[in-house]
C-alpha cells in the first residue's frame, strides 16, 4: 500500500532528494516549501507522514508543528523532522512541539529509511537493515 | 600484487582472526593496507609480504589483520534480538539469586553499538522494575579482536552519523550528551560496561560464565570448522538457561549440536539439553 507523505523544505534540492528516496520505497509524495503551504496541504488531505524541515521562510517547522498538533491532535500525521539543527536542545524543542522522530542533516537513504522504520513506516514496517 | 602474496597475506589473516579473504577482495588489501605500507616505507604488498616472513614480524602481522576486519555496526541492529532481551532478562532476573550479577557478553563488539544498545534496555528495565531490579548487578563485557574499535567502544562517543543508525531519537536524548557535535553515552550506561581486546580463536575460559552472549555478524567471515570451534567455545561459557544471539544471516544449525534454537526466535539459541558436558576446545 502506498503511504502518503508531505515533504516540507524550502530547498528544492532537499525536496527532490527526499522525493526520490521515498518514491523508491513506494511513498506517494506532495511537497511544500514552508509551514504555511504545509498547513494548506494538510487541510486539503491528511498525509500519513510529514518530513519536516525547521528553518523556512513564512512559517518555520516548529510553528507549523505546534499548529498542526493543536488543530489535529497528536496521533496523526507522523512527523519526522529533518533539519541541520542538530544541537541537543533544538532536538528536544522539536520533540516537545510534537515530532515523532528526528533526522539530522545531512541524511542519506539508509538513515531516512532507518528512522521511518522506527516510527513504523519503514520497509516491512520495521528494520531498514 | 603477486598471487602468492595474496595467498600468504590471506593465510596470516585466517590464522590470526579466522576471517577468510577471497580473491575478489584483493582490492581491499590495496586500500586498507595503504597507510601501513606508507608508514613502514614499503613500496608494495609484495614487499610487505617479504617483511612479514621474518619471524620478528608478529606485531606487524597483527596490525595488518586488524586493519582487514570489517567493523560495521549500528544500534539495535536487526531490532528483534534486542526486543527479546525484554523477555529473557526478566526470566533470568527471576531465576538468579539476589546477590548474583547477570553477565552479558558482546563477543565481537566492534565500536560498541551492540553493548550500548543492551545497556539502554537494561537501564529501562531497571527503571521500570521494583527494588529487586534496582539492586541487581548487571555486567556487560565487550570484546573484539581489533584494538582501535575496542578503544572507541570504551570511549563511548559516537558521531552524528552513528547515532542515527538504529537509535530512536528519544533514546538518544535520554542516554547521550552532546559534546562538540558528537554524542557521549551517559555514565549510567558506562557503569555496566567493561571492554577488552580479545580474540575469539583464543582460550575463552578465563572470561567466566555468561547468562547471555551476543556473537553477531562475525561468524559470517569464518569457514565452517572455525564457526563450529567458536560456537562450541562460546557455548562452554554460557549458563545452561542462558542464550546465544547470532546475526540475522548466521545460524548454528548444522554446525554444532551443542546449541538448539529458542522457539520462534530467529538466530537465538540455548545450550542443547541432551548434549554431553561441553568443554571448550583450545
Ligand atoms: C561486523 S562487526 C560486528 C559488530 C557487532 N557485533 C554487530 O553485529 O553490529 C565484526 C567484528 O568482529 C571482529 N572480529 C573479527 N574476527 C574476530 C576474532 N577472531 N575475535 C574477535 N573479534 C573478531 C572484528 O574486529 C569486527 O569488529
């Protein structure tokens, strides 16, 4: 079954890389370039997964995440933050705002699929090897 | 490289580590041994082989062998065996007298991810458990042939890349502290652990008995007789109600009759009930 994912990042390059990896593993992808676009996309159709950058123009990832959880509760969608912000307190901030997992950039296919396995969205719903 | 050189170097590696090098891996010798050649001022692998023929070259042979080991590891590798710890550790805790430590061996620990994964689960079980759990002593013993990886395991500091392989972010936050971009395991985890350089082909009896032994993703490099020899030697150090954990691609079936699979758990074995008393072969 395809899993719907929303890739939120202001970098087209990152969106392209994430799209390529996720599509290879059978995800269907939509893209958003900032938190506001992402809120609109979620309102249109709730994805199973949001891959979320932190620093973006218009509305950053943390603000998006807070509003997302306020509006839709904490159970869906699964949110994996994916950002260069790798300081421990920044990570904790992301988790407090409602992220389920956290990818520190730079990432590759192994890391991304490993992390998705941890939130039950990996290949065979588990270990990525 | 002269084919005889490859045969000779592969022979040293086999004798010292058990690892079998195949001809298609000869490129690996070029890349991995380049720094050694440079340091020793040797123009080629053929020249290295010449030097290694001297009886005084034992240290160099060991160094070369360690450079040719594969040390790839990650946290909670394959997931399931570590989940099974949450089942078997409570059983062992119940079965063991209060004052006895429960001993766990990570027998080819590489840079330590396996041992730290075990420690994380132990600390979670102890946190959730009653006073008897908190009073229980646990020991995790990590060994590896290769000195540089044992040193790293003891240091317990992992790169950003390493902590993202297999380790859920909440367990990272709870058990590690970030220092200059790298991640250092908390003293709480370190308190369980001891690391030491050790060769699985040598006499293992001095390490004592263990309740659980992890020997994962190292037997795949050995030939059949070496696998059997190491499995039997490890079984000799295993408590009768203990368990041996192998890697996802490894099996004891058809290699030794001193182990039997634990039902429903792939790659996890216990000493066979009917087997004759087990003795380690030197
Ligand atoms: C691929 S790593 C496995 C690490 C870990 N057990 C895991 O599953 O992720 C294999 C390790 O076995 C070690 N090794 C190879 N031959 C050995 C021997 N004869 N005795 C002890 N360790 C050995 C290597 O140095 C290497 O670190």
